[in-house]
């Protein structure tokens, strides 16, 4: 086997087809994913196939998941056929939270089992779990089942043995999971038990890169809060190719201390369908972040795990602010926010003391929710703004990522700074020990100051 090989990595796909989703189940998420299946998937698969990678790793949430158990295997089988045909290479799978395990066991596991046995010369135990490892040349690939990776579990012992084995042989090591270890762009959108297992292991073992999805964001971060710095690469093929790139740091706080990692780049969900092409060339590794329809937009290189050089950084679009004169030319504005467990429709939103609406339902800390400022209340907008969220019924939730977008008469879109804290009215997220977590007593209003244009 050649010392030089390449492999591709794609994140969340959320394959959908109308034949597996009843009309009443086709919500906004379904419609977004259906558009992307038609307009993004074929183009991206063609780009991957043109590079002729040795194999592809899919990071979970391969399908959206039919609500009808009788259709789940058929949905997965059709999606797998399209992926295999499109990329033109073998596919390795990570289990995602949308991937139904019975369907995975019926459709995907036999293929994985046969391929692993073939690589091992027919020796070893047949695969029965969704955590597994394989070699390509002198490089070790380790796939974990994040939901079941907990302290004291069989998988935790297995992962420790795998990392130790690779470390003793000085093997290149790539680690794959669906959820991120470090929730940089979507606070707490991960699995704390997995983090508790993995962090101590990274103090003892080197990993060249850790690939993950789940957040639907795109981010390259080098984490230094472990003895062996870890490169975490988040990606997804989901997005609108013509949408402007929105830098992650402009619309999201980081739940991880900014002093504990190098922020190489990041872009928020739905604006950048992309994938990774990794080249392993003896002692050198090159990771290319490929935006759909473009050459490598970001390039990372290293010869030793943890010593990463950013050879090419994606361009961040210039931020548009507002001046006093432009403020009078604002034609529409929206107050963005994200959160978890926010359902009470009677939580009023106040912009600089002026009521503008109520909080929408917020469940997954996604980027799509905002309260529009009524046209007659645009005069409440100032260069420095305060948002207040009332909580009259004492609901227990978490809110954050507050910022304001304002559209000018000439069409330009200005964006305020984003709040750097998240606010919880209960203790559900305390286990993360995040520096940005602030507690507010249930029933008391949340007050967010300093949103500056």
C-alpha cells in the first residue's frame, strides 16, 4: 500500500425523500434538507469523486430519519446507494442521533462487518457495536459511538486500549465522532460523558485530528487544555451555496474558554456546504476544507500531532456596522437568540425598554430564530442596545447568542456584536462548568446589555 493516500470526510447529510416522510411531517427542517438533497448533494458528491479518495467517512445523521419505523431501513438503504454511487469509494459510518439503530444494524452493519473482517484477513470477532477501528497503511482510524461512550463503560476501556496501542506504535491516529468534544459554536450541544472519558486520555495519547458534526457549524479549532493539543474539525454538507458566509464568532459565544484554544476559522450553519480532503504523505498531513464549488478555502498542515500550521485561512467577510446617520436609514431589524427548553409563549422581548414581541420556541440552540422588530418600533434601535426577556411563569430554560441584524435602505445588512454569555434559569447545564454560563432566578427577567453596532 502506498505511503500516500487521501480520504474524504463529510458531516451531517440528513437525507430526506418524500416517499419516507408523510405530508404532515414535512416541517421547515424537512424542506431545507429536501432543497439541499436536490441542489447540494449531487454537486458535492461529484467534487469528492473527482478527487478519487481511498475512502470516505460520514460523521453521522446520514438520514433525517423517517418517523415510520417500517420505512427507516428503506430510507437508509436508498441513501447509502446514492452516496456510494456518488462518491465512488468505500464509506465508513459514524452513528448519529438521527440514525435509527435498528436500520443501521440491518443496512450498514453487515457492510462494515465484512469490510473489517477482510482488512483483518478474516480474523477477529465480527463487528457487533458502532464503535470500531481500522488501519489504512500505518494510520489508525478510530470511530466512537458517542451516546454510549461513558465513564466505566466497555467502550471507554476499548477507546483507552485503542489510543494506547496507536501511541505505542507511533501511528498516525484520526478520531471520529458525531458530537463534538468541545462545543465551540453551539454551547452544550455535545455529550458531557464522552468529554469526561476522552479528556484524560488526551493527556496521555496524541491524536492527529478529531472530526465531528452534529452542530451543523463549520469550525477548525486547536485545543490546548490537554497535554497533547487536539485539532477539532467540525463540518457538514448542509447549507445554501449562494448564502454569504457568516463568521461563527460574530453570532455565537464560545462555551469553551477563549484562552484554551486557537480559533483557526468558523462559520455558522446553513451558509457553507463543505467537506474535508485529508492527504497523508508519510510524515506529513494536509487537511483541506473544501467549500462547494471552490478550491481549498482553508488548509492545515502538520508533521507532528498538535503542531498545526494554518497554511491558508478562509477569508472572513467584513463586518458592517452602523453610524448615527445610518441608524436613521434602517428599514427592518430582527433580534436573534438561541436556546434550549424555551416554550412559554408569554415571555415578552423588550428592545431598549420597548416591547417588540415574545420569544419563539427555542429547543436546539440553532441559528434560525429571531423576533422581528415591528416597523413602528424601529426608532427604539440605538447604536448600543439592551435586550430584556421577561419570564413571568418562571420557566426553566437556557438562552443566549443575542444579536441584532438591521437592514438598511440600500440593502446592506448590519450586525451588532453578539452577547458573550448564556443565561440559565435552572441547573441543567452546570455540569459543563462553562465560563459563559450565568444563572438567573426563575421568574426574574434576563437582561442583555452592550449589543453594539
